[in-house]
C-alpha cells in the first residue's frame, strides 16, 4: 500500500487513517491556524482583501509549505475571503474593508503531503451587535458539532447538533455547502452536512479525518453563486458567518488539528 493511500476504506468510501497519521495532520493544521493568527492584525478599515491574500501566500511559502487552493480548479489565490453576505468562496481582490465589515478567511495548506484546512471570522473596525451575535452562534454551533464526534455516533448526530443550536437562536444553516473528508487529499468522502437527523448517516470510527465548517445566515438559508462561478452569497442579502476546524476521530472523541496557537480563533479573543 502506498504512503498516500495507507489505511482502510469503509463501505461508504471513508478512509480510516492510522495512529501515526495524526502527527502529519497536526503539523498541517497548526501551520494553517498560525497563519490565520498572524493575519489578524492586518484586518482593518481601509485594507483590501487582495493584500490580505498576498500576505497569506507569502507566509505559506516562507514556511516551506504549499497552498492547496492556488491552481485548484483554476483558482488563483491562497485563500477565500468572504465579506458580509458572502457565504463562502469569496475571491480576494480590490475590495476595501469598511467599518463594521465581517469576513471569513479560509486557508488550506499542504505540509509534507498532509492538508490543513481552517477558517475563522474577523471584523474590520467596530462589530455591530447583530454581527457579534451571528458570529458567536456560528462559533458555538461548530463546537456543538465537535462535541458530537465520538466513535459510534453518526454524521447525522453532528449535523443535528449544529442545526438544533442554530435554529434555537432563530438563524439558519446553509444547506448548499458542507464539510468534507481530508488527509493526503483536499476533498474526500464523507460530505459532512451541518443539518440532519440524529442517528442517521455513516457511523463515526476512530481514524476518520474531516472538516466541520458550518455556515450560518441571519436570514434564510438559500444561497446563489455569482457569475464568477466561485462566490456564493445569501439570496436575501443577509449576513453570513462561518468557522471551520479540521478534526480526527479518536477513541475518546475528537482531536482538533487546527487550534489557534495564539488563542485568536474568535475575533473577540486575544
């Protein structure tokens, strides 16, 4: 069995990784998280999303790693930066950040063949009360999903935990995008839905690696993709937020590969 494809597959095609593989995922996840820590001070009123992306690319290169997104299906940037009503896959460019803008920055790096994928929220200037509440609910929904990860539970348990929490706060979970398996590949089975029924879907097993990355809207859950074929926005123009961690399933539960080294995963921390 090749180094890239070691481990077994479940009947759903989900790879079960070996214990030694966790170290590689920790290295990749730690770099992605550290880069997001370092750019926090570069998010401010008057900054452009293009400058933030170029800083990220320089940091990836300086670390001796590679960006997973540059060249992926023709994409040419080291990050996706999604501002306000952009749900995901926002393309960095000349957009100037204004006071009160909220933005998700999503970075995936490749370190020694392992993929580290994470995203978090930032704010330029003053954070409005409604945006603060959206960000907090989204962050906490991710944590609820991670708490549901343990061998014997199902992927439906993860989605149900997230959906129930979000809807209890009168917000909506985006259905059109989901988390995914990863490891020595960028995207692999399973699709990790952020909504669903408890007890449904594949059963979680020790050694599974995947992302949980709920997108939460203040308004309705529907999205549309703009003519650039990347940028997804809320149909009702309501604010959207997202947080993402890469995790591995252990005997005890979930091991998070993308913890913030500086404790800056949330925009009001640190």
